[in-house]
């Protein structure tokens, strides 16, 4: 469709100022948490992205009254939570994977839940086995059908001890949203500890939950019989902030990202500096943020591995690789979180990049994808002169990387499927315009 195509006239540096709002990966989960409260909840700085629309629709299907002021402030009233039909849930869920997190809260409120077949970006195996194993240990009964999963809790949900084979963010969120009202104490080992997880814990604590975060990725949850609503301003989106930072680097630009927080991006900032980028932190409580800019001179190649927090985020990898195509020398990227996340590099090669992908673990340590026939390491030779091309967006983060490449390339590119970027980047068309990009729909 014409409105799903972005025509990009590249070759000019991006310069200017934009603002990021609440982190998509926290806001959507905080919205699900409103099901657990007995009184209304208020969430501020909510971005206008597709995932928020999906969760809002699912909440409203289940009887939650949702209102917003048009400026990012939402109120959720769970007084009349009820059952939604499987067909309605399927229609509203679309390709989102968030519905799996409704399981625990709906089991507590209604005693049953339905979860449709899950979608999401095609970046590797993203099983829900960890979620289901945890829910079963809490006491849930899971029946698989052709249309999805039907869950019940005949004897209620009870605290448990559970250790994740891998520190999955989604499974950690599942345990938190389920354990806070389960009878007894829940202990989760090998938990994810991303800033968005910590912020979700803050939300639940405001609701009356008792959650202790111990060392060595151990979270202890003391179940309570009821929870109240909350009022919360989420952390800002460090994923979006890093994407714009890489756009500044790849185009030789200068972008100030209002709302970006140093404390959430320390690992990224170290890498950004190592490559040859520069940044300035503005700590003002009113208009604070981080200025990211290319200081001149050549960018430097590096070797990096993605990892769970506090490592280098997998969602930072794709935009960084675009910048690495402009660095002198051989850069190595070892992807250890999602095994099929390097597929977007094919399009970069058609634009003039020189990127080779390998099945071997080219980082400092072997990972769980080694010797399993997954092309999860990349070698980027640079600098490469990028030229315009027709691009089809494969997934959310890879798609934004394609957009950065089009902005850095000489000539006019056509980027197809840009609606997928709306899943995680608010008003990106307007932000591009604010940064001086020459891009228009159709």
C-alpha cells in the first residue's frame, strides 16, 4: 500500500532534537499489571505505538475501562473485569506476543484465561515453554487447542521455586505478574534484571506487592491477597534512544535525544565511544537527555557480543551494525540472544556493505547457538559506500536499521512495510522531519 512505503532521499546528516517517551517494553507490561489492582491505575508518558494499541484493546475486551488525555496520560479502571471470547482476542492480538503475559493476572481475577497463537518479529526461536512451565508450577492447567491455549487454576495459584534455563525477560515478567498474588512465597532464579524489569517491580511494589531482588539474579516474591492501583511514570525507551544515536553516527550527524537516561545506557555509551562517537549528557530535570554526535574523523572497528543486561542489548545490535559499515577495519558481532537476528544484513549488502555471516561463535566465548547451524555471527568490513535500494522491512529493529541505512546511503531508497516500525517507534515520520531528513510516504 502507498502509505506503507517511505521514500527516503539519503546522503545528508541528521541534525536536531527529538524526544523519547516511556519504554515500550515497560509500558505494555505495566498496562497488563492494571488487571491485578482493585482500584484504578494511572500511567504517564505512554508512547503512541502499536503495542500499546494492542494491549489497550485486549484490556478493554476484558472489561477494563481505559481513558487517556491525548498527551500520554492513561487511566485504567479494572472494576468490571470479565471474560472475552477467543475470536475477539485473536482479532485484537494480531502479531503481538504480549497476550501470554495476561495469563497470571486473568487466572487471579477470573480463574481462567485464553491465549491465541503468538506472533512477533521473526528473529529466532522465541518459545513460550518457559512461561508455561512456570505457570504449571504455580498450579495452572494448560490445555492446548488448535486456536491457542486455555488455562485454568482449579486449586488457585500457589508460590513456587523456579529456575529459568536462560534469563528470559518475558518469562521473568510472567513470574512477577503471577507470583505477586499467588499464595505463599515464590523464588525465581536466573531471572532477567533489565531496567524495564526493575521498573515493573517498582510498579508492582506501588500496588502493594512484596518483592525482593537478591544478588545473582534471584527474585523473591511474597504473595499478597489483593493489590491496589498505581500511579507511575515509566523509564524512557533506551532502545529507541540508541537507535537514533546510531543514526547520528551512520549519517555523520548530531542528534539530541530528550528523555534518554545515562544510567540505562551505560553499556551502549561505552561501545558508542569506542566506535568513535561522542556524547554529552544533559541532566536537567525538565529537558534532560543525551546529545549523540559524530565528532569527525574515522569510525573504528570493534568486536562485540550481545547479551542479557547488563551486557550489550540485542536490540542495540542492528542499528549499530549500520554504523559499523562506516568504520575502518573488520568489526565482529556475535549475537547470543536470538539465533536468527542477522537476516537483515542481506539488504545492507545489496546497498554496498560488506557483511559476512557465520555459524561459528566469533565472540570471546562460545554461546548456546554454537554448533547448531545458526548463522549468528557477522564480520563487517568497512568503510563501505552505501547506495540507495528498494528495501522490505523484516522486523522491528532490523527495519529501523534499514531506515538508517537508507538515510546514510546516496540516492533515493524506497522502504516497504514501514508500518511495522510503528510497533516500537512513536511518530518516527515526524521525528525524521525534525532531524532534517528528506523522506515522505508513498
